[in-house]
């Protein structure tokens, strides 16, 4: 089942998913389309990891939560290794550490290795935790014997690895393993690969253990130019890492558009307050701020998101603030970035502010500004 000329990654995914379903190679959950496909014989493929010397000497490993990797998670727990599993869609952090209860039976360990176990027997691992991952195990939709990999198209495995690089949890020599059915091992045109794509060192199938000898470099860190404001808004851990890299002087320009480099100065005109009488269309109102919120807390969060304004008007008693940007484009980009943004326990409300009286900006009144006709209200 080799790809034809001019094929895309999505073409390959569809062919693999269709083939596994049509040949009844797929296993629960089905259909396997738009998933890392589970397959009949996945537990047998997982057992082959015991033949790898790198697994024998591993103390701490990261295994994705995909169903076909369940057998590896179980083996890790049975071998008393530290098991880290990424949080779903990275919404609440990067890792959860699976911690079975004391004296856990084999049946309890099996439950811990499932998606339910990941929810019920895990504790979050903070960004400042001293994590050193010896082995990374990822799912794949397709993989080549050269070690080139195609996931389900959402980029989480690539991003998770890049984030681990950023936080110092992996090194260029940390091996990466994938578990697939034999039919998922195909030729992949090198032209489809991008710099942020994760490659693999070992491929385990029900019948084979393949050492790829891949020499293509793995991601050297987070490619911020591939990260959108929307992604940043949904992943607090990503915002924290971006803030750290900004402090280190790295380029943190996002996919959505240019950002001023760290330390860049703005002209007096840029920093000028809005003219009396109205809020210009480059101002954004943030509402539903927590009662105990502090302006310094909001400023840090905005900086981490890459949407620090030229000027900020704080109205803590009214649980709101106005962010003043240099132009409407910056204001709209800030609104996009702040979708779903939380400060403390509150999801903030974000609208483009218009025609607000200048006296209101100094707290003289609490009249709400007139929002744009297409308000960008933060989701839950």
C-alpha cells in the first residue's frame, strides 16, 4: 500500500484508515478515522518493547494516551517505571504522572493504563518539576522504515516533544518509539516532512521490531511561527513556556502576525494616551475579572500571551480593564488570542471597546462601553 506521486499527508491518512476498516484490522474505538488507529494485535506489538535495551534501562517515560499504546503503559507500571501521559489536548498542562494506589493488583494496574486510569490515578506535573524523560512513545497513523512519521493531523505529538525540549525534559539523544500495525509501515515521500515533524527511532508491530537509524534532526524546540493565537489561548502551559522563552530573548513571533521583539521601544506617539472623549477602535475591554485580581497579574498574563498593550487602564472595582493598542489590527489580534482566557477561576469576557467617555477610563463612571457588533466573547 505505497503512496502515489503527488500524495499529501491527508491522502496517506485516509488510505490507512480506509484500509484498516475495510480489512477489519481496526479495533475499538471504531471507526478509526481521525484517530491514532487502534488495531488487532496492538497488545502483542506493545510487548515487543521489552526487547529494546532502551526500555530496560528507562526509568521515566512519556507515553501518549492513545488506545493502541495501552500495553506499553501497562508494562511501564508493572516494571515500576515512572509513567508520564500528556494531558488531553494540553488544556490543563503538559504531563500527568500515573500513580497507582499502594499495593495495586494487576487488575488495578490494567485500569491505570486505560484512559479512565489516566483520569483517576494521575497527578499533574508542573512546569518547574525536574522531569527527565528517558524514552518517548507515540502513536502514528503511518510511519516509514526511515523513521518518518505521520500523525492524525492535529500536531500534538510534535508539539509535546517540542515543549519537552523547551523545558529540558528530553535531549537530542532521547529515543522515540511508535507502535503500529504492519500495514501502517509504508514509504513516505521526504518532501512531505517539515522541520517541526517528529521522527522515530524504533517501530514496533505485531511481527517486527524495526530500528530506523533515522538521522533527520528532531524538533529543536517550539516553532512559534506554527503556533496560532487560538492555540496559545487554549493551552496555559504553552503560554508559560512562551513567556520563559521571551525572557530568554528568543523569537516568539506567532503564526498570526508580527510581534515587537522583546525589549523593543515604542515611539512617544505609540505610547500616547487616547484622546479625551472616546476610546479609539484600538482599545479592548476585558470584563469578568476576579474580585481579587491584581493589575500586575493581568500584565504578566498578557505578556505571556504576547498581547501586552501600549497602555492599560485598570478598573478593579468594576472587575474590568481597558487595553489600548497602537492600531485596530493589534486590538483584533489580542481579541483572538484572549478567546477562552482565564484569570484565576474566571473566564474573561473580551470585546472591542467603542465610544467610551474619557471620564469612565479613570473610574468616574461604570457605564459599559458600546461593543463591536461582532463581539468576541470568551468561551467556557
